[in-house]
C-alpha cells in the first residue's frame, strides 16, 4: 500500500488507465491529447481565407484583418493567384505549455476575383479575345485595344486570318516571386456586320475575281 501511495504522489495519472475497468484506454487517450501538445515545436497555426479583387492581385496591395483580437497587416506583392498561400511566420498562437518555444504561423489562403476578359495560364500569359469586323482583320493596320495596363496599340499584318493570336511580350501577369511578366496573347475574333444589297453584290464581284 505504501509503495502504491508513493507512486501516486510522483505520478498522479499513473493508475488512470486501470480505473473503472477501462483497461488503459483513458491513460492512452490522456497521453495522446496532452503528450502531443507538449511535443509541439511551436504554437498552433491560424488559417485565414482572404478574397481580393483582380486589380489588387495584379498591382499588389496591403490588407489589414483581425484575428484573435489582433490587427494583422499583410503585404501582397503583384501577381497573386487563387489558392496561393501566404505565411506570416511567428504570428500565430503561442505554445500552450512552453512560452520559450516560438509562436505558430498565420496562413492566409487567397482567392482572386474572376475576370472573364483576362484568362491567366500557368506560364503567366494573359489571354484575351478581341472582336473586330472581319475586313479590318484582313486589311490590317494599327488598332488600339484596352488592356490591364491601359490602351495599347497593336499592329495587325495584312491578310491576317480570323482567329489569329498576336503576342505582346511582357504584357502578361507578373510572377509573384520575381516580378517578371508573361505575355499578352490577343486572339482576333471576327464579327460579321449586316450588309446591304449593294455591299453584298460587291463582295460577290470580288469573290469572282
């Protein structure tokens, strides 16, 4: 009895597994729950979902949000994409048992507003469809188009076929880590305006020639 009492004093949880016929399950559960926490090398991570606009993702932005009652500032560089994770080291929760160990992290997962006019591929190229009359495509010349950088003048070669893709170098999406931009890929989509009888007759004559 004396030995059991001394053992209980040194480890009050030693016999929990044998109480009430639990065959050690309670002791195992206790060790699993609290033993893992004690073995953590840092505090718990905190996860945040953040939605940003297409423009904010392209140009970069600064966001301020609250978590655990604290204001957190996050700098987002140009070129962010949906499902991208940004990690704020050491700004998560403190370790539950050891204040000498580092805090956890804050992990921010981004979602970027969809933009149907600008499709970004894995190589950071932006794909855009530009609609214009079919005869302008075939005749060629300089055309001003709207891009995320503003108005840009492109040169369409004579006799360009409808559906042709023109490449504007380094006008695409910026790489988040390097800042290097992909290309802007412009696909020419022909439109076919209504023609009067005189115009249709002219086309027939041209076709015959």
